[in-house]
C-alpha cells in the first residue's frame, strides 16, 4: 500500500494551495485519513482528518477556518484545501490513513495511522 501526496509548492502569504493524496496498491479499507505537517526542527503535527463512517472532520486550532479536508472513502483519496496561507504554514505535509479505530483523539495522533505518504513541500513566502 502506498499513499501518494501531491499539490505542494510555493505560494505567497494569503494565497491558496490544494493538496491531494491517493492510495495505491492492494485493496484495503480505511476508517479515516488525515494530514500532518513537519517544519524543520519541529515534531510532526496534526493538521486535519476525516472519518469515513459519519463524515466527521477534525482540525488543528491553527488551521481551523482556513483549511478544509475532503475525501472519497471508496477511492481512498483525501484532499486538503488550504486558504489564507501564512508563512508559519510552511512545512512538509504528509497524508496518512488509518485501518483501525478512528476517534477524535486518535485522529490527532501520529500513532493513530497505519500508512503514510512521502510528503509534499509547502512553502509560504511573506
């Protein structure tokens, strides 16, 4: 199973980017998918997640109101629409998928996911 993230790039502050992530490989079912990010010298942090069974979405406080997560359960794809970008959003963004329980707690934790993509760089200039 592989997760392929795309859509990163360089954008000015206030601009927008849309990240996409698709799973490939053997067929598998997921309970939810999410996005994390990691800036240089910092730990990987939760950004947003979506749970398939009821469509619940979760956001880090730092991106709430600016980022929107969406996805397709049947296709195991997830997207992250990022608006009003700030320089502090600069990081490598990773998509991830969970095949187990997916609560509002585990959705926000690295250990809540079983599969990870390779990351895509997002750079926001001031």
